[in-house]
C-alpha cells in the first residue's frame, strides 16, 4: 500500500548526505512512508474510520453549491475528508467544468472528490424516466447529486421545477 495523492512526496536526499546510494535512500523513504501511512490510518480511526467529510471545521466543508451567477457549473467549497482511509483536502473553492443538460430524459450526475488527484469531478449518470445516480469511482467520495432536466438553463441549490438542482450526498466521519 502506498501514500495516495499529494499528501506526501518522496524525498530525494537524506539529511546532510549528498549523494546518497539508492539503496539507503529507498530505505529512508520507505520508513517515512510507512510512518505517515500509520499516522493517516490512526487519524482516520480517531475520527470514526471509514470514508467521509471530517466534522468540526464548518458545516460547509466540501459542500456543493450553485454558482453565484446561475449557470451549468457548480462550486465545491474547501474542506477535509478521509477517502480510503487517507486524508484528502481541498484548500480553495473549486468550480467544476460545464455540465451539459440531458437531451431527452432526466439524468442524475455525481460530484465526487478524487483522492488520487486531490480534485473534484462530475461523473455523468444515464438518462432515464426514473434515473439513478452513479456510484463513486474507486478512491473517490460522493459529495452531491445533480438532478438535471432536459432544456434546463442553470443548476440551483433547490428544486424550482424547471432547472437542475443539487442534493447533498456527503457522509461524515
């Protein structure tokens, strides 16, 4: 098992030693990696274990909200979470790419946090008369469902009967 995401970068030199034999450098890096991995797992268990947004910072941590000027994108607010027992952190509000409206029937898309890239993405669902949201990808955490309608012009925080809207899918640890 290895550290995921940019939470940890392997070192290139040992303290005050240049150059360092690769065998010694790899041993040094593996010890740091093992210690950090243990610390991540202990922190995750201290917050209850499992995947989810860390409680305690603010109620809006990793919350998906409509953009201030109505459009076909959404914002994900900053926050921290554990995904696959590793820490994830979004340091600034992030805007998703433009989300195309469905062509003929309703669709539910999933906004997810990706541990491997430390980013957010939108996973497209399937159009149907009674659509179901897609499941989160491996090493991803579901943040919100976007309920989309054909002919919509924007995504809103609540259901207005015409446009797309957001429902919260966050779980907490």
